[in-house]
C-alpha cells in the first residue's frame, strides 16, 4: 500500500486537537489565525517584474466564540472533563 503524501484536517478537527492538547473542558472555542502581509516585486528575470503581496501565516491558535460554527466547537462535547470519583 502506498504511503500518504498528505494528511488533511478540517477546521473543526484542528480546533478539537488544540482543545485536547490544552486540556480545555468548557466553552466554545474556534480557530484563530494571524496573517501578516508583505509586498515584493517578483517575476521571471529582472526585466519582467510585477508587484505582489505575500501573506504569511504568523500564528495559529484558539479563540473564544459565542456559538458553534464551521470554525468552532463546544469543548464540553469534544473533550469532556474526566468524571470525579
């Protein structure tokens, strides 16, 4: 069987993994991404330049949300607190 070249996750799957990694058990949390923007002249050789925007991803994290959406999940559902005895 061939090895996978990519493993793809939905936004919700990324949020769920980060919630579990942080040990969060309550609240609605969603994906947060901080972008930067830079400009540069690019092209094929020095005589065929065009201005371009470069948008790097600077940070990826979690942010509190007011409701569940395509970018957020309820931590109590995806990572319930352990039962206390």
